[in-house]
C-alpha cells in the first residue's frame, strides 16, 4: 500500500496528509478550492518546521515530505490511483453520503474507503457505496502529528481483513489503534463532548468565567487544555455536529447541545479556524486572550 488520498484539507485533513507523507506514502490531498489547499500546505509546512526545530525531522526529510503531497481539486483524478482513501470533510451526514457515493464510483475496486468522522455511523456511510465490506472508520485525533490514538471502527459489513489492514497501517504511522464498535460518537466523543458541553453550560449559567473554567480543568485535572479552549481547537461547528449526532442517536436529553454553543456557531464564531470562539486568535501569537463577549 503506497498511495493514499485524503479528502478535505481542513483541521484534520492537513494533519492526516502530513503524517502519511512523513512516513513515506504518496498523498493526494483533495479539497474544494486551490485557496483552501494552499492554506493546508502552509499549515503542513509550519508544523513540519516545528518537527525540524525539535530534531524529529531533518530539513531534507521535511522537503521530501512536502514533495510527497499532491494537492488537487478534482476528486475523480485524486482517487484514481488510491489504495486507501481517508475522508476528512465536514462533519455533515449529507456531505459524507455524497462523497462516499463518488469515492465508490471513482476509486479502484480494491481500495479501502475510510472515514475520519467523529461521530457518524460507519454503517450508514458505507450504505452509500457498493462495497460496504471495504468501508471503515479511521478516527485520528487533533493535532494528528502529535496525538497517538486512532479509533478504528468497523461498520456492520466491514471485513476482518480490512480492519486488520487499517490497524497495521496505523502502527506503521507510529500510532496506537484501538478498536471500538459503531455507536454514535464511538468512545472518544461519547466521553469528551458531554464534558465540553457541560463546560459551556457552566459558562452559560454564570457558574464561572472562560479562564476560570479552563483553569479548573487544567490545574485540577491535569488536562493539557481546558474544555473551552479545546472546543475552540476542535472547532465549535464540529462540536455542535457531534453533539447533535449523540443527542439524536442515543436519544438522551443529557446530550442536547447548550444554546450558547448553537448561537456561537450560528454567528460564525467557530474557534481557532475562524479567529474567535471562547478566545480570540491572532496568527503567530500563542497568547490566550478571552473573547470580548466573555470578558468579565
Ligand atoms: N504538528 C506537529 N507538532 C505539533 C503540532 C502540530 N500540529 N501541535 C503541537 N505540536 C508539538 C509541538 O511542537 C510540541 O513538541 P515537543 O513536545 O516536542 O516540544 C508539542 O506538540 C507541544 O506543543 P506546544 O508546546 O506548542 O503546546 P502545548 O504544550 O500546549 O501542546 C497540544 C499542544 C499537544 C495540542 C496540547 O495542548 C494537547 O494535547 N491538547 C489537547 C489535545 C486533545 O485533547 N486532542 C484531542 C481533541 S478531540 C479529537 O481530536 C477527536 C474529535 O473527533 C473531536
Ligand atoms: P474542517 O471544517 O476544518 O475542514 C473540513 C474540510 O473539508 C474543509 O476544508 C472543506 O472545504 C472540506 N470539504 C467539505 N466538503 C468537501 C468535499 N465535498 N470535497 C472535498 N473537501 C470538502 O473540519 P475538520 O475539523 O478537519 O473535520 C473533518 C472531519 O474530521 C470531520 O468528520 C470531523 O468530525 C473529524 N474530526 C475532527 C476533529 C477536530 O478536532 N476538528 C478531530 C477528529 C475528527
């Protein structure tokens, strides 16, 4: 297996392309426009620079990694020679169903079609294809070059051999695969999102402020980021989409998204990727500044 295609070059797709290319795979990176792809390549370049600065990679390895990433906007061309496709497009069921129907049409018959979905049923996504036995969840964590975990999720029809291949590939990328079953949010987000949602409720109900809530979890529970900063980092639109899948799929009121989260996404405040969420983000600055709306 040598040729990998990543669909979507956003927060996750650029990290997934980065890691596969770093480990020697040829990677086609497909997104909707050249501007988005340029941004993805700039991000990958910056993250490779961090690895060079830390001595993880040499300058030559950085250059070779970038040369193995081939950006393109034509999905049909992008998947034509793929052994493995990893879909990392927007967390919306309609987007995924349409993409998987196209992937099934244009990718080679023996290719594995994986999705990086955070929460959506793998069995449902597989139903858009005529090869559900080759469809699987390969759920990387953010930031992909740093986080070790890959949740591996079989759909109803996924073959054991396909699952084993994805486990082997994850290990080859120096990741730790964990197999989980196909239920809403799998394990990672079934546990993480209720915590994030509860932190947003605590803010919404005036229990405490943004920095205070995050400080409690950072210094009290040794989390590397507080839940509100983590929500910004993941993307508030992604958090909302996941909570809606949990709420609808598990049918319990405890998963209902906080109205403040809904309002922020409606207002276009999506966190790091839009420049503002619970905090404000200035490119190049590592300072954590609470958004004006939440200053006390
Ligand atoms: N690419 C490459 N390297 C990166 C990187 C990236 N995108 N981001 C950070 N790094 C590296 C840094 O170079 C640094 O390396 P060293 O340890 O060798 O010095 C290291 O990671 C730590 O980075 P920083 O010093 O810049 O910052 P930090 O100490 O605050 O760590 C962090 C950053 C690793 C992101 C840390 O804050 C963290 O672990 N946060 C929580 C992340 C998390 O919970 N992720 C899961 C999100 S949920 C999810 O992904 C599932 C879903 O479906 C929503
Ligand atoms: P994002 O919004 O940052 O990026 C999504 C990208 O997909 C955008 O660049 C968009 O232009 C592209 N896209 C949308 N429709 C497309 C299409 N038809 N063809 C090609 N590209 C298309 O989202 P993200 O945070 O990178 O999330 C991507 C996937 O990864 C989602 O399923 C999400 O749930 C999952 N995920 C996200 C995180 C996270 O922390 N953000 C972590 C793990 C998994």
